């Protein structure tokens, strides 16, 4: 069981008022997670809320950095839902790596701030076990016009 100062992750989520969303079905030919040994890798997660994207477009043009940061947080929640479906959220020992992709308008360089939406959520949920290595990458386009996509690598017990 993953613990935060003696508290299960599921209890911490409840304390924060966070409910993991339903697992979103893949939009192409892949599985939501793949486990090898003590690691679970998630596929890239889009910011789906109740089956649809709250917004589309490139950050720095059609989408504000603040809205994209909110979307990155939702991507992380969706990734945690995938991990939960694979192994149960209380079996996560730590977050190892976050990779975030930001559909960026020409000249937009705030990708790290956008992906902080995901990183900050993981810190809230897992405490020190949520500290992770990270990449925040600007790209021209993402699937379905999403402004952000996030994937996780977590260590499990």
C-alpha cells in the first residue's frame, strides 16, 4: 500500500475531494497501461472530462496557458485512473516520470508551466512520493486537437 505519512493514497484523494474519473477508452490501437516488473507505464492521456475534451487548439493561440494547466491536471487524473485500473491506486509506491506534450503556437515557450498542472496534482496526492523526473515538450499538434497530453511512469509494490 502506498502511504503518505501513514495515509493510503485513496484516503488522501478523498481528503482532497478528488474522485478518479472513469477510465477513458483508447482512441486508437493501444492499451491504457503496460506493466513490466515494478513499473507501470501509461499511454498518453488527453484531458477528457466525461468523454469529451473541454477545449481544443494550441496553447498561446486558441488556448490560454492557465486553461492548458487545468487540462494537464485532468490528464494526470486520467493517467491515475488508468494506473488504478491496472494495479489499484494504493499500490503506487512513487511517481517516477512525467512526460507532457503541449500543442504550442509559434513562439509559445511556457510548456513547463503548463505541465506543472500535472506535477502539482501528483505532489498534492502523493507528497514526497510524487516528486518525479519530467519532460515538457512543445509540439505542433496533438490527437483530436487536444492542447495537452500527459503520460506517467509509476513504481508499484
